[in-house]
C-alpha cells in the first residue's frame, strides 16, 4: 500500500500492529482539526478474522480522532443484501457511526468492493471511472473538513509569587526611603505619605514579581462538557483494560463505551453549535470567521 500526497500537505504516518487479514497504512493529515486517514487492502481470500481485526483497528483509533477517512479495496460485496459478511460489516460501521459513501459497482464484474468510509468528514462529488490498467475502477471524490482558525482570548497579566518573593520584597523595602521615616524631623503629610508608600511598594513589587503577559488559546473542543469528558475518561479506561488483557468481553465493553462517548459528543457538539448560531444570528462576522 502506498499513499501519494502533495508536498504542501503535512502528513504524519502512524505505526500500527500487524493484521493477518488485511494490510493498512495509517497517517494523520495535520490540520487545525486533524484527520486520521487509512488506506486498506484486504486480499480476496476469505478470512474469518477480518471483522474481528478490523473492529480492533477501529477501536484503537476512533477514540483518539473525531475526523476519520478510510479508503481501500475491502473485497466485501456490500452491494449484496443477502451476503452475511457484508451485513456484519455494515452493522459494524453503523455501530461506530461511520458512513460509507460508495453505492455503485467499482469492479468490472459488477460488485462494490472499493469503499470510502468516513466520520466527521463530508465526502462529496464521488465519481467512479473506468481505469484501463486495472479491473477496479478509479474513484475521485472531494472532502470537506471543519478547519476553524484558532482564536485567542484577550491576554491577561499575572504575577508569579514564590517562596523567595516575600524575602526579596522585605530586603528591598528595608533600604527604601520609607524605612527611615522615623528619622524625619517632622511627621510627613498623610496624603503625601500614602502616595509615596503606594508608589514605592508598587515599584518594589514590579521588581521582585513583575507582571507576565499570558495569552490563553480557546479550547480546541469548546463543546466538551463534564458529561462527555467523564465518558471519554471511561472510554480510555476501557481501552487500556482491553489492550492489557485482550479479552473479548473487554473489547465489547470498550466498543460500548466508545459508542456511548461518540453519541454524547455528537449531541454536545450539536447543542453547542445551535447555541452559537442562535446567540450570533445577527453577527455574520462571528459565524463565518
């Protein structure tokens, strides 16, 4: 398997464990909202382990990425309603909220074998064309992924005070003019004294604990709430447990946790975007930046 991309696209290849029933190449398309991309080839020889291994592959990566694009020759007759492996395959995709975009034959014998599977990525203008040097068709398509421009909140200033700051302040104050006020011949004017006290204390504070300006970036997923964060933690715990013991029951628990988390995340994202649109319905500058 090989993937060719433009030099302007930043791609980072990921390592995966070996699978006996299919070949896979995985990489991340680096965008503000990264896209996990995978190219898959499944040999035509029947392999009863494919569905299990493909499920494990999906479980490994879907918990980490919201935007997923999987393409390849699966050699599964998804066009045949009576085909049990194809039905099981479609059920697996549905359970993980994955969409399959190819509905016409991609092989010269009339079957749909080459698939485009996605989540969080809009696949459009799919075009299946004859390819003279292969018995498989060439598939051209466009994708649209949400790529928001990162914005920053207003910068704020803060002082960093550590254990030695108080000692430094006392040492500087002890040699300032205020330390010798008792030696003055006559008491100072109260207003003038308070103004001088404020000025000197501010100057000493600026020297021992100067302001630092910090810009805080807006969270990458502002729609995350306490519920979805808790479900994500539970999903990751289930993933670690399954990776540790490799039991089928642990895999099922991980798969259920993943489906629950994805459903909650989808609902939270929809509510966030609806609220954003409603609150800024008259501010096109905010909605379309």
